[in-house]
C-alpha cells in the first residue's frame, strides 16, 4: 500500500536523521519526553526540525475561543517542525508528546540546510516529503470544512488504509494495524469520541468494517 509519510518506501527518520551522516553525528543527540510534555509552543523560535525515534507527537494550535485544534498525530519515523526549513521564524502551532516514552532527534535548521545544499538527492527527498505533508493537511482541512462527520470518518479510514493497511489474501479485506487511539482519531477529524464510536458501530452493523483496539478491518475496496 502507498505510504504517505514514507519516501520511496523508506521511513523519513532513516533518510533524514543526522546520525546517518558522520559529519553531524557527534553534534546531535536524542531527547526524551514523557506523556503531555511539550516539545515546543506556539510563538517559540523555529530553529530546529524534529524526527521521532519512538512514541507519538500531537501537532495542533488553539483557536480564538481557546479550543484545541489537532492538525496531526505523528508516530515513529516521522518528521515535524518542517516549516522552519522554509523560513518560518516563529512556531504557529504546538508539538506535544502523547506517549509515556517519546524519543526525538532535534536537528538544527542550519544542519538540515547544509545537508540539503551538499546532497541533491537528500534535498529532493526533503522537498518531496514537504509536498506530501502539505497536500495531506490541505485534504484534511477540506474535509473538516465541507464534509459531514460520517464522510470524514470514511475518508480518514481510507487514509489509514493507504498508510498502514494491507490486503488479506483470504477475504480481500483491508487490514489496518495503526498507532491511533479512538481519542486520537476523533481529534483529527474534528468530532467527539462518543460520536466516532457510534459511527464505527453503525458501520460495523452494516458489515462495512470490523474493529478492535489496535486493528480495523475494512470490508470494502479502497
């Protein structure tokens, strides 16, 4: 299946981590965060990008009413804070660990730009990743603005199928083993956990899917 957060079927972490490059290895270290620890806040200086070795990170912001708006939930192998590469000086979002043991490799913008300047293949992979990230976030915003909750659930399940799914040869079902909780999914599609659970159970009753805590089985072609 197509991996939107992968580049050429290789995890972002494996491509971008400075520890893969001898000249940068000694100057980069891993940081550990507990659940609910913030990696950065809105308005912090944007001087680094971050790669997740283990755990999960929530990216979001607060609207004018003070409500939390979740833009993405990222897991092992993914990159965030990437707009610093494009010249962002201050963060317009927060990044928060939502796992009890999250390990992250921070990379200075200067080091990342040096790597991009000295390695054309590396640079192309970074820009390809950025394009895919922005395309996915734009798609999610369109769903939040213009689609009803059931449609948002179905579209998100299709995304999960692309990112984490594989086809069961015996049944033809798409089996999705994913890192999200129901709370995570509800936050990403802009609904409540009870509403999400109601819709999932309705789809289960209609024999369109089956699910448990760590797996979703789609019974239609995606």
